[in-house]
C-alpha cells in the first residue's frame, strides 16, 4: 500500500469517526421534534440520499441483485430493524441528557461483538479476550449500582449495533447498496409514523421555521456522509487501523457529554468507565500482538 493511499485513508477514517462522534451536537438541534419523529425523518431522508447516490453511481443493478437473493434480503431486513432500534435509542438518549451513557454503548460494543462470535459462531477466546470480557462485566455491575438500574441505553446500543454488524458481515453487498435496501425496508414504517403524528397534530416538520425543516431533512446527509468516508477509509487502511480509529467516536461522545452537555459523572460512574477502558486496552493489545505474530509467520509460511 502506497503512503499517499494510507495517508488519505487515515484522513477519511478519522473524518468518519469524528462525524459520528459529533452526532450528540446535531440531534438536539432538531427539537422540538421528538425522538420518534426524528427517527422517521432520518429513515426517509437517508433513503432519498442513498437513492440519489445509487443513481449517480449507476448502482441499481447491484441493488437489484441483492434484492433478488432472498437470503441476503432477509438478513438486510433484520439488520434494518436492528439499526432502527439503535438510531431510535441513540436519538432518545442524546436528547434526554444521556450522552455519556450512549458513549458507553459504543465503548462496550467490541466486547459484545466478541461474545457474539462465541455464542453464535462457536469461536474460542484467548485468555486476554476472556480477561477483557470479565473486566467489562465487572464494569457493568459497578455502573448498574451507580445508576440504580441496568445501563439499558448503553446495552441496547451495543447489542443492536453488534447484531447489525454481524448480519452485515454475512451479506456481500456494498455499503451504499445495503443501506439503500435497509432504508427502503424502513420507509413504510417511517411514513406511517409521520402520518400518525400528523393525525394527532404532533408533527413538527414545517411548523417551526425553514431552518428546523432543513435540519430534519439534513439527517439524511448526516447519515450518508460518514458512511461514505468510512467506506473510503476502509478500502485504503488495514482493518486493525480502522479498529483502533473506532474508539474516536465514543471518546468524542464522552467528551461532549462531560464538557459541553455538563452531564453528571460521579466517582463510581467514572470508575465503571475506567474498567471498560482497561478492558478495551487489554483487547487492543491482544489484537495487535496477534497481528504482529501473523505478520512474522506469514513470510515463513510462504517459504515452506
């Protein structure tokens, strides 16, 4: 891989995760729209943006090929449900003063992804991975005691996104094509939701000035832009580098929650987060160690 390609890939990857990390600053701008209306708009306007991209790229045959495959279509339909749950809970959490807890969800997501591999694929964990999962489990207990409840926002975000990622890995489709299909699946429920809100005079779109309407419609671009940046970065960078960059998002979300939204962070909660960070350090160190070992063994294997 050339240095210019790696350099541009790093720029794309960082930009993608920065966008996702700054989401907590965007969604409050959409109020007084509620989380349900924001979610519906995000689904619909994302479909508009993705359809335009597919048209520009002349990618409709690729979309049609995925739709014609019932197995892949079924997986993407389930993935669409999972990402809608993820988006909805995230929007609700951000707009109700739980930005720090939403960041926790994306901190523990890699650990849940590992557990999913064990439970569904029968994968075997290394000692370091078991240690990381154990430390994270203690962290959840600490945070549960501190919150006085399970950190359900974080757990829902982590579980839904881990499941979403798992299904997406099983479907050989491009990011643009797959998201187009997912948002198509979600379009009818989104329209019904907006129709019900309108019938109850609870729809805010167009009722609070052009600026608010533009921001609601802009949720489609806000969804598409980091996805495209991520795709560009992933094509130019090793998977291990993208894996390390992913922590930029929850770090930024955490910083927004503490530094900008001024959410409460008592000592016990900070201790819980610290345990999660230790678990991630163990996990990352183990992944890097195994990658270096594979790179050393690969030339030897090639000579045999």
